[in-house]
C-alpha cells in the first residue's frame, strides 16, 4: 500500500516537534501554537513548570491562549475557569462547590512537553513508532557547551510543506541562483565531489566542500568562503549543518521545520559558533542567516505543489537530476523507510552513495 499524508502526520505526532522559543515563554506567560493541525495552549508557570494542552476550554471552547496565569493557575479569559500545571480543573467560579465528577470531566487534554536547545518541544502522541521505536531529540553537544556561542534565530513561517523546506536545506545546487545576493556571491553552480550515505540510525549524512569559486568576481566574506560541510539528517525533520573552515573555526546550524498544516510549517533554527571565531560577531551572523533563510522561504513558497509528494512518481515530484538531487532523494527514501520500517530480518543494509 502507498503511504498517505495521514500516515505522515500520524507518525509525526509521535515525535518531538518545536512549537516556540523558550525565551518567548517567560515564567507566568501563555502562548498559542499550532502543531500538525492541532491548536495548542502552551504555558509556563512561575515555578518553571510547562503545560501543553488542547487550546479549547472544556466549558465553552474559548481559546485558553487568550487567558493568563493567575495565582499559579491557568485561567480562561471567558468565565475564569482555572487549571493547574497538570491540566486538572481547579475552579469553576459559577459553582460555589463544584463536585469532583464535574472537575474530572473538565480536565484538559495535555501533551508531553520539554525544553531543550532553547526551544519548547511537544509530542502529541505517547504511543511508540513502528517496531516499538521511541523518538528522542538527537544529542548535539555544541548546543549545550558553554564555551560555544549559541544563538536562536526568529521562528520563520513558511507557506509550504515541511518536506519542501528539508529538501531546500539539503540542496547544494541552488546557492548561485536562489542566494545570488548572499551565499551566491561566491558559489559555483558546479558541484564538488560529495560523500552521501545512510546512517546507522536510519537518517542520512553528506560530506562535501561548499561549492565556492576559486576566483570569484567579488571577494567573499568568511561565511561565503570555501569550507567543509557535513549535513546530518535525523528523521523525520531535525537537520544539522556543520561548517568547518580552513582556519579551524566551526559553526553548527540547526533547522527543524515544524509542521503547522499539511502545506505550512514554521522553521525553528539556531546557530552554534566555536570559541574565538575569526569572523563576524554572532549578531551579524544571525542577521546574515535571516537573509539567507528568507531567500529560501521565497523559493519554497514558489514551488508547486506546496508539499513534496510522499510517494515517488506523483505529479509535482519534478524532473530529478544527479548528482544535484541525490541527497534529497536519499532523504525521501529514508523517510519512507522510517514511516514504514522493513521487518528486522529483511532490513536493508546501510546505503553509501559517492558522487
């Protein structure tokens, strides 16, 4: 049977997805978010505890994201119903003595929530993935190393599907064109040799030099200059790029396109910079990355259909060429295996593609 978008969303509900930056959810604050077509309220209580729950108040459906934290409880703005950090209803103001059954019926539907890497992550379904697999966030030591500078970019809405954004981030052939005003000033449209392979955890990795021209018309800055890139994909949508420069400096970027709907996502991203980086300061690097990401957003939003089809051969897949599309093709194959894993006895051996 072919995979469907329902299959994709059902699997992603069992994974950790970012819904906000931690700095945008101060103690005692409440925000709204949409994840996988599920509207959420996310709250941080004064003691730091987090709550993620369906946004609708069980009384009359008012959005709890319009409420506030009052006396240590989440209070609905419509009728003042209150809920604790576990989602249990604590107060119904119109009832002097609400009975236990009424309070129990009013318990919010809550979801697993955690803070890591400067983001608030939510998992909508507790059930494991196929073959009993559970999804945990990958370990990226540089993001938690006090010696590195770690900065968060602004969450960026894309009016395109999340797989469009992943494929864009993996594409090594668009720099000279889509990023003509930024990275493209020093980019060569001809691809260098690339080492592309599946990883033992079911993801994928590419090692390749950034395709920079040896004698560009305009002298490139540090961020545009030749460097080694290692792109690492952890399924379904957690991607890092490690940039290693000739002088020993390094940067590690994170991209996670968190799906809002089937044709829209919000890109949560961050940047870790090695100690004593010989180049632009972190603020300038962040500003440059914002410009690059906006160029990517315009490209993704111009593509049809809005989401890459999950089954190859469907209309809108495109006329694919190698080696330029090799990494994106591997991502799609690995994603389909992740969505529908092979039985252990017949699981495919690691795939290595040298281009």
